[in-house]
């Protein structure tokens, strides 16, 4: 205490700071306990558990290695030439043999390839990174590598900012058509994967729909192949890949102020989390002014007693100044701007459908 007398009868070799009235302590004979502020032992910690936790933490701290290894493998077309011998890959990829073996070993550690009888093969997981099958994962890897390379080192400074405002994503400023193609392909792939089993629940016939964002555009590009008579308009405020809508009947507008009063539904698939609250309100006020009677919103919903969505929320903070929200947050934003939540449906463990109607 302040007089120099011991607070507790027990003596410890090491005592960590208390957090939530608990602290980890080490005795002089090497045992490790968790105690409370009354010096009562709450839990005895196994040294092996501690070693495992330390190993997991070390692994977590270098997780960024994985996306850049995968990104490099895709850009080098490694998966397109498997199975193959090392020499065969050297010939096709024009990569020095020693360098190639090093990245192949890294991919092997990630369980994406394996080596057997002088040949390299894709694993079942690695097969998803090949364009030999129709998959969006190669495009997603290129997109995520770009995400990881933009802004994350500035996170400590960003977190000290009392007001984080919306700004453009790196996707909005992309001028390279190859990268644009990959961004759109990735987001369309995620949209289709998440909503495929839910498509039959949508009844959009005889409705005028305005959709927002790359994910929504990709979803309707897919849905129109199954329901070709839908009336879809997309707001495209940013550049899209060349020929992306060439075979689609989706109508387009380029400015929010170009919207008119004819739309029945606004479809917002993973779109509003790109914006701060002020940005969301701007859209909701426009929808109310246009008398759009129904909003279909898909978002990851934060729960006060759960960590789910925490990483994506920080990613949105960095990428655009946007955020994820709780249902309470959504209720507040929608009700203040003339809408009322009528239905919530959990689509996946990380995606929820919110249907909101214009209040009468």
C-alpha cells in the first residue's frame, strides 16, 4: 500500500497489472495463477496453455504474410501450371529456381500446395485460387492485398481522431482496368456466395429497383440471368471495368441527384457501411424525398456482447471512414429519417437483411 506494507499475505515473483479486477501472477516456484483483488486464486494457468497462447499471438502478428504470398502466387500464375515439376514451373513462369522453391515452400506451409514424387500439386484449398475453375478467389486475393497495403499503418493516428469522416476508397480512385476487374469480380463473387440460397425469397417482379454499390451491381448482374424481366437501375458514381455491363440490361445513372420519383425499392448490399452517419443520413433523406417505400439493407450487425465484425469495422474506418453498426444504431438512423424496420433476417453468421419501410 502507500505506506510500504504488503497488501496481501502471498508473495509473488511477478505480478501483471490488474484488468477487470483480475491479474496474472507467477510464484517463486514457477506456478502461474490468475488472482482477484482480494488475492483469491481464480484460475491456475497451465504453462503449456501459455506457450500455446504465445505461439498463437506470434502467428497472428505475421498473418499479413499470407495474403501477400497468395497475391504473388496468383500474379505469377503458379496455380495455373499445377501439377508440375519444379523445372517445369521454372520454364513456364520464368522465375529463378531458388526463388520459386522458396515461395512454393511458403504455399506448402499454408496448405495450398504439396510436393509428392518430384511434382507440385494444388491442395483442395489451393484449387480455389486457380482460374481453371470458375471462382472469384483469385480476384479477391488481389483486392485484399491492395486493402492491406492501404492505410493500415496510419491506424494509431486515425484512432486518436475524435471525428472520423467519410472519404473515398482506393477502389474509387483505381485507374487500372485489370485491378478494377478484380475488385468487381471479387465483390460480385462474395455477393453471389452469400445470397444464392436466399434468391428465391426475393420477389422483385413489377418493381422499380435502384441498387447501390459494387456488390449490389454484381448481385443483380447475376440475378438477371435467372430473372431477366426485372427493372433494375444502378447508381454508378465511380468508374466500372470495361465491358462489365455489356451483356446486362441494368440501366445506370451517375449521380445521386439524378434519381427521380419512380423507384419502389432501394437495394443496399454492403453499401452503407462505407459511410459515416452523416453520409448515411444524406442517402436516407434522399430516399424519403423520393418517396421510396422500401429499403433492403444488407450489413454485418455489431452486437454489444460479441466481437463479431470488429475487424471489418476497423477496416471500414481505414478504407473509407465508414463503420458497422448495431441494430440500435440502425433503428435510430432510420427512424429519424422517416423509415421503420419491419424485418430482420440473419442470412449468414456475418450478414443480416434489414427491411425498412417508409413511415406513413
